[in-house]
C-alpha cells in the first residue's frame, strides 16, 4: 500500500509561464487573515484604519527577505555551491526567527516614523503573528519539510490523524513525525491564549512578550524533534538557542519595564 502513496501536488495553479505554489498561497493567506484581525483590533484601539495595512506593506517583504537571508547564512555550505537557488523561496527555506527579526525592526522604525508606540502596535499584532505562523506551517506540510524523525504508520494512526496528513508524511519510503502539525497546534493554542490575555488588560508590551515566551517554549521542544534544523554545532540547534535567548530576553524586559516604570499604560488604556 505504501508504494502507491503519492504526495499532494505542491502546485496551486499554472498561469501560463507562471507557477503558483501552495507554499506561497498558504503563507499569503496567513498574512491576510492576520492583517484583517490586526486592522479590526487597531481600529478598536483608536488607530487609523490604514495603520496596519501600511505597516504590512513594509514588514512582509522585509520579513521574507530576512527569513531567507537568515536561512541561507546558516546553510551557506550548500548555497555557496548553488547560488541560483537562493531566490527560490517557493521551495521552502524561510527561517521564522529571521522573519521575526526583520518584522520587529521594521515595526520599530515604522512606529517612530508615525509617532506611535511600538509596544502598542506589537501588542495588537501579537495574536495575528502567531495565528499567521500556525497557518504558515501548512506550507511546510505541502512541501513535505519541517518534519521530525522516522515513525511508523501505526504511530501516526494512533494520533487519529486523517489519511491526507499521514500519507503526506510518507517521504522517500519512510513515515515521519508531523512536527509542522505539532507547532501549528501549539501556535493556534497560543492565539487563543493571547486573546484571553487581552481581557486581563496587561501592561503595554506584555502581550507581545507573552507571545515571544509562548512561541519560544513550543519551538524549543518541537525543534528538538526535527531532522532539518539549522545547526550551530553538531548538537546545537540554532532555533533552540534563539528560543532560549528570546525567553530570557522577554522575561528580563518584562521585569525591567515594570521596575523602571516604562509600562504604566495598559492594553486597554
């Protein structure tokens, strides 16, 4: 039976010489849904309706560029010999941490240029970001990447997964952990958690820091299951190092901003 399993078609649509891949469609869908949510919440919080549309026009291209550059840097041994493949982002190879760095940097500059609080923008955007990540992981699913180590079909069936997921995890004669799914579900849970934390009326900046902590905890453990991690050393995964650093940084910022009186405003102020 396994020998007859065919992966899902990675191509969404052919338009003459243009090929549109599911990877891009899914990531784009995550961006649009996140933008819609942030725009609605931003209007409720008194921001002009165009604020997040304008921000996304800058942040998304810069985040994609940074995500690719980040990935290529840590896979330079390969890309130095295949320079023509560097622009081929539809094949995968976007590092979320690189994209996050680019998006945050863009947000800081954008907020300063508009005379807005970066922390206010970040708090409003946090649920949208983690929901976009939850959706975007399904692009990895279509590309059969970001999976974990080998498992049996029986193990996958014991998770009560639908056949289309199980079959897509059959790669080159072997079944693998659907770590893309684990992270997607973790992020989806984080999305609902952040929505609940809005009602707690945390101090400004703490919703975004909560996002960083939640995402990083899940990423640290799930990354340890993956077989395609970017590595700093033989047993040192870059994403795990960055995740630990983000948790520590977020907690320190949380405490520092409270101690110094930099977080007097609350989310709903």
